[in-house]
C-alpha cells in the first residue's frame, strides 16, 4: 500500500478515482449537454461512465454536484483558452472584443458547453448563485 491507497491493476486509488471522476465529468457534459438536466439520471450517467452508482456517490454528493463540476470544468476551459487572447491585446476595447469573441468561440466549438453553461444550470435552478459567481 502507498499513501495513494491500494494498488489495483497497476494503478493507485488516487489514479483510479481521477479516472472515474474524468469519466463522470465526460458523461455529465454529454448527457446534460445533449439530453438536458431533466432527462439525465444518475443511472444514465453511471452507465455512460462505466461506474457503479456507489462510485458516483464517492465522487459527487448529488446530480447537482456533478452538474456544477461540469459547469466549472467548462468555465476553467474558457479561462485557459481566452486569457492568452485577452492579455495579448492593447487597450480595453481590444481586450473586451478578444474576450467576448474567445468566450463565444470556445462555447460554440462544442455546443454542449454552451447548453450546460447557459441553459441547464438555469433549469436545475439551485445552481444560479454558483453560476453568477463563476461568470
């Protein structure tokens, strides 16, 4: 055993959990971004991610928690993609234009991102405070 937990299949517990979390995030983006919040069940998410329901709850306390994590993941992508575009501009107007164009380009490159960020978090309702904080 290591500090990261029992090694199984050549991977530590930490590595297995990171992989499981990534698969759940991908399943969340796919289902929330195509079928929507109301049609997406924990069972669907688990089936798509190839994890047991118990494993879902080891990573996320609820479906809302996964939606928030997907939302944060998308906005982290926005920040990493758009920040270099903005910092390379001179003047507020050029920075604003680069930021807005980069934001729209990033979200529309994968329409599931736009749907999660601008529609599904609103449908879920309880994430409105987090959405405002992230934006």
